[in-house]
C-alpha cells in the first residue's frame, strides 16, 4: 500500500535527523493506535536515508514476559563489538546503557529504532529515560514507536517524564481520511463508504480487508488475516504457524532447524505479504497478524512446536541464548522442570538490569509450576517474588507471597528465616496501610530472633522497628531500636543494615533539633556511597532535605536538594527525586517564592510516578499558596492533601495540612473551623512532643482565642508571638528567611508603624487576604492614607502590578539580573527576587523571558505605544 497522507510525518523525521547531524540529537516518540502505520512510516524513512546513515533496529516483544532490554539486544547483534560482548555476560546495566550511548555519540550519523515499546520491560523504559536525558548533543536520532491506545502505567510515567525534556519530540499518526480510503478502494473495486465505516481509516485494517477481498469483506480483521493465511499452501502455512510461535521476530536459521521447510515455502510466505524477510529474520507485517495466526494453531501442535523450539535453542552453547526466551517456550511447552530452571534465572537477570516488574513476572511463572516442590526451594521463590513485587508497588502480591514463604519456613522449623520473613512482612503491611498488623509482625520477628545467637536478621529487625517508630514519631523508641541495630550491625560487618539504622537515628535526632544526629546521617550517606548502595544514598540525601525543611535550615536545604536531584537524575531514582522536588517546593513556599514553589509542585503532580508523600506536599503547597494570595478554590488542593496525609498517618504529614486549613478558615472568618483544625493538629503534636508542630498548631488555637499563652515545648518564634513579643518573633522569622511569617508577627504589633511594615510586606508578596486584614486594623486605629485594596497605580495596571513591580518589570525586560536591578534601585537582591516572583505570578508566566514578552505586549497595547511605567 502506498503511504498515503504520511508526507508530513516523513518531513518531520527528516527535520529531526537534520538537526541531529548538526549535533542536536533527538528522541522522537511516534504514537498511534494499533495498525496506524507507525512501522511503515519509520521503515520508509529508513529506506530514504543515504548510505552514510547507519540504521539500527530493535523491537519489544508481545510475549507474556518481555525480554529485558529486548530492543538493545537486537541492536547489539547488529553492531557486534563491545555492546554485543557485554550481553554475553552478567554486565551491569549501567555499562550496557553507557555502551549504547557511546554508539549514538559516535562520529557516524545514526538512526536507531525501538519498535512497540508499549510491550517494553522496565529495563528498556529506564534505558529510554537514560538516553532521553543525554541525547541532546549526539549526532543521532532515536525513534520510539508505541501504541497510544495501549499505554499502561509504567510507560505512561516514562512518557510523562520524557515530555519535559528538551531533546524529546512527539509525533502522532492519525487514521487515513475518507478520501485516502476511497483512493485505495477504487483500485480494488470495493465500496469506499462501507470500507471506511468498517475500518475507521486504520491503514492496517484497510490493507488486510483489501488483501482478503476473495469472498467479500470479512466481518473482522482477524478473519481477514486468517483468510489471507488460508490461501497459503500447507508447507507455507506451517512456516507462518511456526514463525508465530517463535515470536515477534523469527530467525530463519531457527525456523529451518525447527521445521526444516522447503525454501520455496518461505518464499511463498514472503511473496504473499504475510511476513517480511530482513537480515535473516522473518517478521510479521503487524503483531495482530502474528497473534491471530498463533491462536489458530491447534493445542497439541502448539505444544509440540514449542518443545522443538526449546530443544533447538538449548542446544546452543550456554551464554549465547536469551534465558527469558527459554522460560517463555518452556511454559508454552508445559515443561515443568525447565520452567523451574529457566524462569528464576531469567528473573535474576531481569532484576540485575533493573527490570523488576519482569523479574516479578518470571518468579510468578516459576511459582505456577512449583506444585510438589520442596518447601525450602519454594520459600526461596516466594521470598524473591515478594521482594520484586515490593519494588514494583504490587503490594498485595508481595504480602501474599511473603505470607506463603513464612508458612514454608515454619513448616521447616527454620526460626531464623521465619523471623527474617516476619520483619520483611511488617514493612509490606505498613506500606499497605495495615499498621496494627505491621507492628505485630515486627515485634514477633524480634521475639523469635532474640532466642537465637545474634545474626544479620536480628540487626535488620531492630532497624526495621526503628524505622516504624520513626514513621510514627515515637522518637525516643526510634533511637533506642536504632542504636541496637547500629551496634549489632557494626559487630557483624553488615553495611546495608548499618546504613539503614544510621539513617533512621540521625534523621530522628535532627528532626528534634539535636545536632548529634547530623554526623550519623552523614555517615550513613558516606557508607552508602562507598558501598554503591544507590537507594540508601538517595534516602540519606532526601532525609537531609526533609530535616532542613522542618527546621527551616534553608541554606543546607538548597545544598542537599541540588545534590539529591542531580544524583537521582543520574541514577534514574525518580521516586526519591520527586520527594526532594516536593520538599524543595515546600521550602520555596515557606520563603514566599510562591510562583516558583507552585511550578515545582505542579511538576510533581504531573507525573504518575510521584509517590504519595510527594503528592501530599505538592497539593499542600498549591492550596496554601492560593490561600495566602487570595486565589480561587484553595480547598480542592487542601482537601486532597488532607486525604493523602490521613492515609499516610504521620504527624509530619498531617500537621502542615491542618495548619494550612486553619489559616484558610481564618481568612474566611470561620473561627470554629480554625479551632477544629488546630485542636486536631495540636493533640497529635503534643503526643509526639514536636516543637514546630506544637508551635504552629497552638498559634492557631491562640488566634481562635482558645488559649492565652504558648504551651510548653512550642518552637521559639511562635512562643514569642503568643507571648506578645511580636518584634523579636518578627526578627527571628526574618533570620529564618520567612517574610510572610515575619509580616504576620509585625501585624500583631499595637502601633501604626508595625502595621505599615506588615502591610508593605504583604503587598509586596501579593498576600491580598493578609493585607486586607491589616488595612482594616489601621482604619480602626484612625490611620490615614490607607489604600482600599490595591493602590490606584496597581488597579490601573492591566496586570495588577504595583508601581515598584512595574519598575522592576521594565528592568527585567531590559535583560537585567536581580543583582543589577538591586544596585539600580537600591534594594537587596532578595527583595528583588520576591518582586520578580510576584510579577511572574501576576502575569501568569513562568520565566523572565516570557515576562519580557508580556511586557512588550502590554506596552504595545497602551495609547501611542507609551511604556507601562516611567523608567
């Protein structure tokens, strides 16, 4: 079929390749429904390239469990050299990724194709992230095709992450128009209206229906495929049947060994258009064709063919075959012993490449054939399956497998392994929200293991208990259990457990202001780096960031956040990266950089990969920002934040949300609402003896006139303000770098000067509700020259900018940076930064460049091109 209506797509790909030749590499995501012609377009594009362009081709499999790094494995076979060598042994995936990137960065212009990534394993998805972040300066083009009507969560997350990168482009293919279908139908004498109605313009459906025109138009595409295959001779039909069972791509050499067909039978299949022959491989024109033919093969014939395929594959030298492929054919052949041999090996290989979902599926495959297996061997399979399910968020499956493993260990009387499984189960139950069961399992694990000579299992059980106590804010107990774990782990030389426990204890101590926790947390970070424990490195950095937010230590926060984001980006640890980004957004909110904080929060929420805690923090930032600015609907975000915080259940999640909701009720004039939120938060804060939580919750109780003085344990700035020392409270907030809270303290002052200082800050920040409250107090004091709402110059400005903001916007449009503006206007750079954030928010833009363009538009719209404000 001619590639009708695909010229724009081919032109776009040509443009991306031209840019790549100039050193601006690109990853192009080509999406569309099944049969839309993605492969046809990419193949035609590849055929149009000059001999000097290297074309590499790999594909993901539509098998029950995909091959880890299937497309890269295909390409390694085409390239040979170092990349192929790495696949012959258990090379770390970082080496594989780097070797492929080195090929793309080589001197030769390259087009690499990954087909059908809707079937991709996790390692391939991680490879796309890795390459997408590093391809922008390569002389290469990576084209990725996928069915956008079959996008599941893992791929959807990756597509969302890639969409934000500069070197990534998207190309969506649409169905053929009625005119194009009519052109094709006229060539075969088929009713074009009926053809279009039945196929909706899908090129594959159109082609198959037209190709099977004998006997009329089939009712389904499946019938069209089988009708076409049915016209083959018996030897040729045996070829396509066998090829469909081999997989998406069937090596001709393998096909010959399995079937020993006459060469003319293969030629007939190719000549009939059922399959394509490229580079000694037979591939179906579309996966739908392969599946339809595969399902039509009789059951007995299917098993016998899979057994022959397995026999041929295993006759090759060990290390030259794909273990995941063997596991697939072993299952299809109902060969129990070989499934139990190959599936666990394939799972371990997948896990080593970071393809944990595929590893879990391989263990599940083995467990399906594990009836009659010895308890010890079955327990190992179940434990490994549970761990892989835990990593991939399949919590119910992880819990079920761990419980079965626990039962096996009990049947064997293996107390040490029973305790180890109970400890692992406790964490899974906690993650599942079954906190009481988690506590019981953890305590039971310790009771069992303490009856035995101390070992690594007991050390980890102690650290796990410390972690649970940390999560529930039982801080003293968290330290006690953590110190036990640290002592035992040091004696046993258990580095991973030592790192875990040091992280727990250091974080707990720092959270309550005890600086002796910092060396412990930093030792955890150092040891994790030295041992190459990437997840523990990321956890330590994230906890250092979280502690800095809670203690308002913003200098340290910025340092650790920058390091954590860079580390997590480099190692593709996106879950922790989103947590750090959420904490960073919260810190920007605290420093009244509301526009920047909201941008980060929206970025977190835009990704399905963001964990629950990160989403809670992001919703909090968005809702609280709307409250302080007086923007519409803060409650939508704050209700979502409360729901998320409640499901997590910890003080550090619930207290800030309660505070934000109390402030929102306050500005709405709902004192009872303030009391309700503040009481709920204060009870929890006092039960955990958290100074900052006690201070903020009691502050809103004080605002609602429920208490007259600060309770014991309240953090100093809140205690000072409630005690009437608003000036010292304001000075302390300014020292922390929190201008809004400083202005709130000034607003409690009894004289006009203090109130005007508060009003100036609120107006500068764009905090309209707080500014309005201060104006009312000034009027009650009889003060004069108080603006009613925004000042006249602000009301007159089309973007509601103040005169000072307008003045700064002119200089921003001239290209001046904050330091230069500060010197020009005799302001501090920090003050200028606050003004710029407010300007961006009011203009509804994200960058200084966009602000300059908006300034030009506003200036052009004024009479006679007058500037928006005098320079």
